C-alpha cells in the first residue's frame, strides 16, 4: 500500500517585535502603520507604505536618534491593541508556556510569540538577549523555534533583521547573510521538536540595538489517498495430450494477486483453427465485474478438436487501469490408426485343422484403448482353439486386449476345421476407441482326398494244372472325397488262360489283357471288388499283374499277386 500526501501550504510571515502582553501586532506591517502606533512619527509619506524592515524605514528610524538614554520614547513599545490571528486548523492543543519576558530601558530583551497568534498557535518563537552589553564586546543571544502543533511544519524560515551598528560574527546553525538580514531555513520541524539558533556579535555604537525576527512557514493541510495496485494473474489448465474423440476440458483461473479491487475483468481465449467449443464457437469469453484482492474466479469450458495436431493457444485477461495478464497452453490431439493383417493356408485337406494368424498394428500417435479383435467363423467351419484368451462368442472368436500403444502391434491366432469341402473366407476385424475399424480376410480351400487302396489276392495257391484260379481285385477309398473314373487293367501271363471276369463294371479281354470299364465314382470309405478267373495251363511261378488309375491319381498304382502252378 502506498500513500500520497497532498500538501496545501499555508504561509505565515509575522514579526516578533511589537508582539506580547496578550497583543499581536504584525511585525510585517508597513513602516508608517507600525511606528505611528508606537508613538513615533509622522513617518514620511514616501516610506510610509514600505516594510518596517526596509532599509529606508530603518534609516529613518535611526535618524530619529532613538536611544535608550536620550529618547526612551523612541524605543519600540508593545502594542496595546492586538491583532487576533485566526485559529490554526491543525493545532489541537495549547502552546507550551513561553519563556518569561523581561524588559530594560530599551525594551524587551526576552520575548516570545506564538504564530500565527494566541494560545493555539502553530509555532512558538522565543528570543533571549542579554539585558545589556558593553560597546564592542562580543555577546551571544538565542532564537528558539518550537512546533507545538500535532503536525509537521515545513519550509520554516527565520529571518533576523539587524541594525547597522551591530557587527555580526557567527551563528549556529550557519545563517545566510542578505542585506542586513540573517536567514535560517529549516525544511521541517516535527510536532514537539525545536530548533535553537545561537547568534554571536558585538555592538558598535552606544545606542539601543533593535532586533526583529520574522518567521514564515508552511502548515501542511494533509489528506491521504490510499493507492492500491491490483494485479492480474491468469492460469490455464488443459490436458497435455488428448484423444481426438474426447472432449478437452479447459479451466481458466483469474486471480487478483494485488492489493486493490480489479474492475471489469475480461478474459478472452481465441481458439486456434481446429479447436472449437462444444457449442461450435471459436472464442471463449469470461467477464468478472469486480475481483477483490486475493480472490480467484474460475471459468470452465469444453473443447472439441476437428483434427489431430499440436494446438497452442493464448488467453488474455484485461481490466480497468490497463491491467493485463496472459497465459499460453499447449495440447496435443492424437488419434490411433489401426492396421490389420491376416494370413492362413491357401488350402487344407478335409479333417485337417486350419490355423490363421492375425496381426493388428497401431500406426497413429494416440493409444488405441479398449482394442478388440474379432474373427468371424465361416459357415462350414468349426472353432478349435485360440491363443491369448480368445473366446468363442456366438459365431465369432473375440480377443479383448485393452490398449495398444503407438507403433506397437499385437498378434493372435485362431484354429478352425471343416468337414466339408469348399473355399472358406475368414474375416477378422479390429476396433478401438477413437479409431476406425479395420478388416482383413484370408481364404482357404478345404479339399478332400481320394486315398484309394488297391488289393489283389488269389483264392487258391498253389494250384494244379487244369484247375481254375480266381483273383480278387479290391479297391477301397480310404480318403475323404470321391474317387472318380477308377480304371482296372489286368495282365495275364502265358501260364494261364482267361476264363471270365466280373465286378461293378464290365471287362474287355484282348491280347491277354483284361480291361474293366472305368468305375465312375467310389465314395469315401467304400469298396469296389472285381474278379478275374483263369485256368492254369503251364506250371511255374506265375504273376497276375493289376494296374489302377483314377482322376485323382497323378500316376497309376500297380499290384502283383504270385501263384504257384504245378502238375
């Protein structure tokens, strides 16, 4: 807190001589008015209006030969009709009792006066001189000025008017000499304090010495204005990072950190491009009519971002008197960006499991919270298992993976199977908060296999010549898909003769080769049996050779049965 002191000066210039005995005659009056009231005169007209301390007036007074022995009447006398000074506004207590006055034949040599006048004066001046002094002998006298008011008196000037037949030697404090005057200036005298002046000199003529001291001063009329300094402090709170999909909480705290009332406070926050308030505005304005010292007012708002990026915005607070404060806050708006890959076998046989691998990556700069991966099981396939706690929910396998950091990835696996042939498209989807969902697929052709087994046996072994031998040809489909266009061809050696053939298809015999018409289809786990009957005509170790082919075989299957023929 600072105070400004307004001073309204009140000047007083009153002479000491001629004041006393309850009367007050201004020592600053004109030469004529003063000395005619003293019984001298008449004063010449040309100097009557001049100050009684002017050189002209003092020379006239000396010409009247006013001495203590010759013409005592010319000694200045105390005025009997006092001039009553106005009562000082700031003096609140009676002046202290002045020094007891004393007089000689020349007049008073101890005198005092309260300025302006009366018992409630502001300043008391007391002058004490020797009753008499010897010609040319040094002597001293004192002038004392006392502030008996309750306020500080400033610019106090004491002027001592000395006559020509007084030889001034020195003064303490040092006086300024100016054309028959000794002048002391005191910047200020505090209430109850005094300033004492010691004057030293000698009389150079056997006459009464007359000394008149005058006093001027300023009585400050003081008023006080409390000077305050309100001060604004602005704080802004925003999250350092935020997701694009989240609302951005904003808080503005305006504080008066000074000691005076801040009036008409206004806070303006102009939002950068890409940020808006929840209701679509690009500027936030708060008004506070009056903010007391030490108080804080808080304003809040919610912002939304239209795109990712770094946002730097400045809020400015202003108030009456040119008060201003500003604050800058930075928020980075981020967003996760998901990418997904899915891999699996292009084909699998029926009855075999199919494993798919799914990889999800975060290519953005924000955390992908609540990441969920879903893999939809195609119709015709069955769930076998999944890693990382994947659960079967309806027709989907679901992984709940919480959060995925920027530039990170997560891989999961799912295993399926199918008991039906076909091409199956398996689709996986990843989604997370504030991220667009992404999908990837992998197709697998599930095929059956015609695993055809060829078996050839003879019924009798060994066999005597002339008897018939029967060879049984059995084809079994051990696979998972149909065998088609199964063709059986038998080769006969010269030891035997063809007798007959039977089976699901008819046979054709030519040049000791028995060829059966192709069997159009043989279902999985089914069998087809052909029979060939031959007659043993020549002894030996005989071989019955069979060749099988089908649409599914890339090369023929051969089987041979040996038979011992004897006589």
